[in-house]
C-alpha cells in the first residue's frame, strides 16, 4: 500500500513523502528545505531512496544539495530545466520505476507555471507541484495561457478518483476566488465549509481528487455558463474560446 505523508515547510509549502507500507524507504517530492526532511527521518527511522522534482523554483529544489550530501540517492526531475543536482532527467512519456518502493510513475509534461514543469502519476496519485492547486492553478511565470490550459486538460483526462498532491496550502484563498467566479456553485460553498474545518484543526486540505476539482475549480470549468459570464464581465467583452476564458480568469485571480 502506498502512503503519502506531508511535511510542512516555509509558510505554506508541502514536501511529500511517498512510502510503501512494506518498506522503510521513501521518496521525497520537491524538498525546498532540507531541515524538516532530515528531522522527519531522524524521528521516523525511515530513509530516503530518491528525490522527485517537478520544477526549478527555489522552494521546490532548495534542499537538494544538503540532502544529497547526507544521503546517496538519485534525483529525478525535468530534463528541460536547469536544476543543479538532477541525476536522472525525465520527459513526457518516460516511466519512473522505484524498485525499492515498488512504485511506478508515468511522467507528464505540464508547462505553464514554468516551461519545463513535469508531474508524476501512478497508483491513482498525481504529484503536480505548482501546476494545479486545490480550486486553483499556478501563476503563469513562464508559460502561456494556452500551455497552461492544455496542461490542465491533460490532468482532467486522468481518472476522477485520482488524488492530487500539490505543493502549497492555498485552498481557502482559492475557494474565495472560486466563489467570486461562481457565486451560485453549491459545491464550492460546501468545500469552503469542509476545508475551513480542516484548517481549524491544522490539517491539510490536500490532497483532493480530480472529481472534486472539476466541481469547484474555475480554471477547469471554462465551459460553464457562470464561469464564461464572469470571465467576460472581467474582460469587458465577449470571449470566443476556452483559452481566452481561462486567460481572463487567470488575470482576474492575479489581481484578486
């Protein structure tokens, strides 16, 4: 059985630990900070067998050097991004097999937030970095609206019960924006209540499922009449295609 454990870092990052219940080895996803990861290994008696990187931003890669100086482990990451410490570059269509964990991931290229951003999909789990958040998506620091829209479409084609492990605790803020886009969406209202209760207990709102996101994430709902209307109201004119609707919603969120 595959378990995923969150380690909190910085103000709102999650570093994910992937564990097979039959092994004491684990994989680390996006260790922006080595210190909490090392603390975790010290207290848990587990040991790392690999690092998985989704993209080059410092809060995702900052712990690589310290971790690889302490543990002799491979580092997997996107081939098209300049990331110091990557030993095994990955591309769309590659399969990553971690024998020590009996875990296999398919690699998806999901540009938009950065140009070389990748995701790891397997065992009905998706490690998506900063491309998709709960009820939101990443800022377009390098990519275009069309690239991000296509990346999100790729994600939503996965099974609806796929669990999404994004790298930030942004859910309540994203839901606040989602409610502005779709004030009549009862699924959003219900998710706000659920996630508010989780945060009051200091519990993560991540993961969510693709099915939940399709109901509550405006960036995945650009075909919905209320989302189209809100996007056009913000843009101040009629929008003729899904990419333009997505771009309007993304620009609105940037300034929300």
